């Protein structure tokens, strides 16, 4: 559709408009066709986006896996493996990200503060 | 699983205030410690006290930053963060107020009076003896608890089982071992974190001042429990990481 408008703006005459009109119709058909079979693909993208949670927010990754993979593949054949991999890797990454801050406070607990800063008088 | 972090911090919330109220009645642990070389020079004693206050303010500020980091990772609920940071602010405010007295006529009238003022840095706050280590411990146990709870709620087991079934037969046994380690470590993590949480409420300035020996014994026991919970968490995370790495390397999708 955008090609039709672009050609109109160029203003090259009636013939050009007829040609672009045909092309525009073809583009419209193609767009409608893509929209028709791409519904699942759109769902897949949405569900894939759900894996991009802030650090520490694991909970929302568990659902929507079948739609995501089905849409991406367009057939639904190997529906589970791709999304399972994504979710497993996402959970793994978030676990790896969380540990250092816990380890850091653990080090603070293990520090012998009283030895490091003895309560002596002047 | 219940949220044990919130209740834990709530119980500990009064430590800083309790310290300040109780300290005036409690004798300093090291009141008779050897002089550090001021030889009754009042200005020297004042500067000594100011330096001790500065050390504590720096440590509290560092702790504050680490709490924020933990919270940013979703490992310290907002209410717990507020309670712990409230404790920090109370201690910081109290220390600054105390430092301001060092140069008043009441304190620096004599060397003995100045020492009496300075020693309150220890007796009224117990920053390094109690407050700092207990706050770090609280945050750590809270972080471990939060992470264990998250992993439990995430319910990764069905996904791991699906991944095992979709993997080549020659790695399924190894994947199952990683899954079993993950499951066992996660269950142990929750139990041990609960046990550590239950011990934390004992560690108050009052208990430190009243019976230091028992306090130290209990602290040693707590640290052992906390280490076990921490080790459990690492074991679960490591097992899951190994699982994912092996799956990624061998699964048909890759």
C-alpha cells in the first residue's frame, strides 16, 4: 500500500497511476494473505517478548510456549523444542545474574567486623 | 511456600532503635582497653572519636548500596529494603548526633569526659559488633530465600523433563542426574534458609551485651546454617546451568 502512495506523490501520469494501481492491489492482496497466515507468527513474537523480563522476574516465562513456537515456524510441527530452549536459557541466565549480589552480601556476613574495627578507647 | 523474608526483617526492624535506647544502661565491652596513644589529649580523643564515627558511616553507606543492588535483582522485597534502610538511616542519624557532642563543653571539658562521650560510639550503636553483620546476614538470607522461592514457583521440572525427552538418548541419563541434583538442592535450600531465618531474631545488641559468649556461639551456628543454605542455592543453580549447557549442545533444535 505504501508503494501506491509513493508513486502517486511522484505524479508521473495516468499510465503510471494505472500500473501502480495494479501493483497496489497486488500489494494489498499480499498483505492480506500474510496477515491471514501470520496470525500465529504475531502471537509467537508476543510470547517471545514475554521472556524479556527484568532481572529476577522469572514467573511470566512459563506460559505461552506453544503459540510462540507455532507462530515462528508457521506450521506447528516442532512446537516445543525452540521455546523450551529459550525458556531454559532465560531462566539459567537470570539465575546466573542473581547469584553475585547474594554472594556479595554473604561476604559481608562472613567478614569479621569486630576484628577489623576493634572497640578500643583513645 | 510462605514469604519468610518479610517476617524476618520485620522482627529485626527494631534493632537499631533498641540499641540506642538500651545502650546507655550497658557497660562497654572494652571500656578498659589500652589507650591508643592520646595521653589524655582532648583534641586527640575527639579526632579519634570522629574517625570511629566516620568508619561506621562509610560501612553503613556501603551496606546501603548492596541492599539496593540486591533489591534491584528482585531478591529483597521492597518492605524489607525499607526496613533495613530505615535501620541504616537511624544509625547514621544517631552517629552524626553523637559526633556533634564531641566538641561540646560537656564532652571536652576533661579528657575523662571526652572519653566517656567517645566510647558511646561503641556502646550506643554496636555497629560492627551487631548491626552491620546482622544486616548483611538478614539481606543474605532474604536473598537466598527469595531466589529459592522464585525457582520453586517457576516450576522448571516439567520443562526439564520435556527437554530430556526431546534430547538424544545418550545424554538423557546425564540430564536426569542434573535434574535430580537441582530438585534436591532446591528443596534443601528452602529448608535451610528457613532454619537460618529462625535463628536471626536472637542477634540483638542486648543479647550481645548481656552474654557475649553465648552470642558468639549462636552466631557461629547461624553462619554454618547460612552457609549450608547458600551452598544449596549454588548447587541448584550450578546443576541447572549444567543441564542447560548439555541440552543446548546436544538437543535437535540447536
